[in-house]
């Protein structure tokens, strides 16, 4: 379907436009063809208008007339660096993600110190221990779903420890996370039992989905309100306590609304992104045993494993954040209108051949590697140092304990696309001899 | 050789620190700084790699 065209000819332009019309990040078959499409768009239509695409984004596209897709590194990075034109205020009730500078800067000043190397290094032994507890349990079997048994519980447990969320409430939080993050996916709403009517493509109806999301948000807020009250009375050594004790601009406490909007985001960020990235990395290493061997060779060398993790994050890049255009703005000859949505594709930017040599290859010692996997500019991932540590430790321990895994015969990894990519299941077998 | 960290541009990726912790330090906000701009011979190459690793182009190398 996607072949090379001459953009100088009218049929070339038409083909480029027709590719952009197929750009539907939520489509079931999208993961198989995404990089082929991205490569084409980077070449022929770096700023393209999305028609069918990003249905999930439609949820937040209140009043937006058009949605645009940025495919090249340079453009994606530019937008991340210019929040005054490409605003994060797209209607998500999240702090600090859905806020622009200068307010955003103040929130980040409060939160940045919670996730620095100095704070996280002492946690490392506990993280490693927990990875092994999960592996002990999983490896009692010869066949297992790595996503369910490792990729999902691993980051959640660590996040709960850091944040001070009670472990016995994990199932509740998982459920909310699933509703928020996966409720809009075809088939998934049904699996989650959300009772949302779907269209012929199996996608949940927007209005009904909004209702379900609003209800889940209320439940989550009610739950968090209790935790916040507890920490006000009985402070502890955790992020919840630090949140209630925080001073905005050094003067006032955060309001209940601010606290809830922050916790809401932390739960989504802490519960889903490492799961997705780790899952996709493991899919890659399952399908490329030669790369797996290479990884195992280098994984105990601190400098080499550090750069290998960066490369795997570049290669798997899971997020395509949206921004709202703040004013009519001509960008690269395209007239963007105030209120338009722009999708900034880190999966595409991180494979941009203008910046990365052999972008579709995993080169563990790639340098330089200024990838956008954690996003750049003011909204770069707050938890990235934690995420890197989790990924490194998880991959080291998995490969120490079970270097010879294979895909269970007859199985395919359950990779899904969207604004945040991930893997539903990865069924593996070990000890086949 | 000197290196200079533009604190306005730094967003706390820590990639300079990961490449060359001997030169690049991280403050309590997670942002990079250097104690000594002048880089000793033995660390030159590593310091340069640290600068090149920055996705914000926040580090300048002055030869």
C-alpha cells in the first residue's frame, strides 16, 4: 500500500494525502504498519491533517476544527519547546501535564526533587528484590504471560511504595487506570465490562465513554480525598505527604483540587507507561534473539547498559502527546488555526532518518541519541529517572533468570497502538531445552 | 576545553550526568551543573559525549 512516490507530481500528493487519511492510531492493525506510514509521512507530508485518526483524541477535541500530525523530529521537538503556541491545555484535568508555563514551572519546582537520582538510588535494592519475587512466582511455570505476571505489577508496586499508596488497594487503582487509559480502545471497553455501546468497528461511543470516565474520576477523587486527609493528620515519608505539605511559590498549600489532579496524573503515569515500554522492549527481544544475546553480554556493564536502555526507549517510544494551537499560526506553510489539535509523534520523530542513522535498527551503543522518548522541553517526563531504573533492573533480572525464553507456539504478542502504546499480552515459554 | 551548561535550557534529562558523572552534576531539582568548566585532558572525550547526549542542546563545548 505505501510505496515511494514523487511528491512533485499531483498523483504523489494525492497518495500522500490518502496515507494521512489512513492514519488512525487506534486501528487494530496500526502497530503493524505504523513505521512504514511514519516514514512515508516524514518524507512526503511531515505536517499532515488527520481525518479518521486519533479517535481517542477525539474525546478531548472539544471544538477543535482540525487535528494535525507532526512526524519529523525537528517539528515534534519544536512544538514541545514552544508551549506558548502548542499548549498542553487540551482539557485533561491533570497537574502538571495539562498546565502551561509559568504555572507549570511552579508545580515542577515542587515535584522535581521527588524523582531525582539522589532520592531514587537508595530504592534500587528493593526494586531488584521485588523483580525477583515476581520472577520466582512466574518461573514456577513453564509458560506464562509476561505482561500480566511482570510488566503490569512491577511498576505499580514500586510506584505505590514511592507514592505511599496502600498496596491492598492495587486492584482498585488498576481498574481506574484501565478505564482511563484503555476504555477508548476497540474491544477493550467490552473486556473491562464498562457497558458502553460500541459502533460497528467495536469502538466505544464517545458520549457514553465520557460518562463512564467522569464516574471513574469521581470514584478516584473520593478515594484520594481520604488518603489526603490521612496524610494531613499523620504525615509519613512518602510523596502523598510531600504533596500535602508542598508550598506553591513557597507560600500557599495546594488546594484539594490541585492535589487530586496531580494524583490522578501520577496514577496514570506511574501505572501504565513503564508497563507499555517494558512490554514492547520484551516483544522486540523475544523476536530478535541475536539482539537479546547482545543485551545479555552488555547488561552488567553500567555505562553500556545505560546507553542500551536509552536506545530501547528510543526504539519503542510509546507516547504521541496532543497539543492545542493557541493562535492562528503558519507552520511550514500549513495554516494552523487557534484551537486545532496537534499530535506530536515521538514514535515517528525517534525514527527520523534526518537525525538517526539506521533508525529502524537497535544499536545499543548509539551515540549521540537525543531521542524524545521521554519528551523534551518543560513537560519532559517527571518520572523518567525512576522509569529508567525500573527498565534497567527489570531487563537485567529477567535476562539473568530466564535468558532462553521463546514465544509460546502459535501465539502473537498483543501489541496495541494509540496515544500511549503498549502490549496486552506476551505469552512466553521457558525451559523447552 | 571548557563546557558550559545553559541552565535556562536544561530540563533535567540527566543524560550528560549518565555519560560523564565526573564532570556533570545534578542539583536537587534534577538540573545539570558543572563545578569546574575547565575539563582536564583525561575527561575531555567523555565530557564531550555528555554534551552531545543532551536532547535540549543545553551544553556548549568550547575548545
